[in-house]
């Protein structure tokens, strides 16, 4: 269950990053450059949801994409509530 939720979170973050990158008309390569030399394949993996960026890269992505960190990496509404303990 937890792995599925994290995959969904990573995919949601990736879509948000790709959408904002497109709005700014940045290529994946350009975004990587703005993040301090992150390789284009790494940006691609993040956008596909195959890689969750570490904290330092999250800050760099938010800065490069001109969005507050908490907006760019907000948790999606797809996370189900924990079941009540009986």
C-alpha cells in the first residue's frame, strides 16, 4: 500500500514539474542546467515519477521553476486517510 502511494506521489510531482517546465518553455536539459548541472535523464526520470528528488534537488527545482517549494511538492489529494484503529 505504502509503495503504491509513494509511486502516486512521485508521479504527481513529476507531472507538476513537467507542466511548469513547459509553461516556462524550458527543455529538460535547460532545467537541469538551472539546477546546477543535473543531467537531462535525471530530469526525465523525475518527470515520469521514476525518481523522487532529494531535498537539495527539490529546492533547486523549485527555484529554477520559480515556485514555492511547498507548492511544487505538495502532496496530492490521492493519499487515502489511514484506517481507524479499533
